[in-house]
C-alpha cells in the first residue's frame, strides 16, 4: 500500500505546480498594465549646493508606502506643495520637519548627511518620477 501512495506523489506535486503557475498567470493579467511611482522622489536644492553639500533626494514614494499623508502633512507640518516648505538643517536637528523622525530613534539622524544629500550636483529642485496623486487634490 505504501508503494501506491509513493507513485502518486510526483503527480500531486506536478498538479500543484500547474495550479500555482495558473494562479500567477492570472494575477499577472489582473495587474495594472502601466506601473509608475505615484509619489516619486523630491529633489531639494534651493540652498544645498550653495551651502557646499549635494542636493537632497527625498524618496516620497518610500515614505508614502509606510505612512499616511497626514503623518507628515498634518502632524509634522509639511505643506502639500513641493517647494513650499522652508527647511533648514537647524530645524531638522531641532526635531522639526524631517527631524521629527530622523532623530536616531525612529530613523537615522542628521549626522548621516550622505544618506539624504545624495543627489548629483546640478540637479534642480522638483519632483522626479510620478508627480500626480490619486489622493485628495492636486499638488
């Protein structure tokens, strides 16, 4: 009897693999055809290069997949328009804007300059990637 069960194991495994492939194919067909980063990256270079540091690349999409909009735009105080915030390193070091989380407790602190000031010299301030939102209102 044990021999009879052993003969069916390859068939069961093959059938499971076929179902898995069919399921993955179906999911692929149901996925959106065009993918874009809805919130993109924001480049800050209003003062960076004038101060002798590289432009800041803020991965808005990365933060957005972890937090709801109101965390930064209501609780922390960022305005909802790129370029509308007057951000200084002194503010960040004093726990304002980015410094509300980048404080060596929630995320790395301001002494890790290169992690944010990572843009290539000459980058203009603005949004790179997706600059539209399905959220409430236009930016």
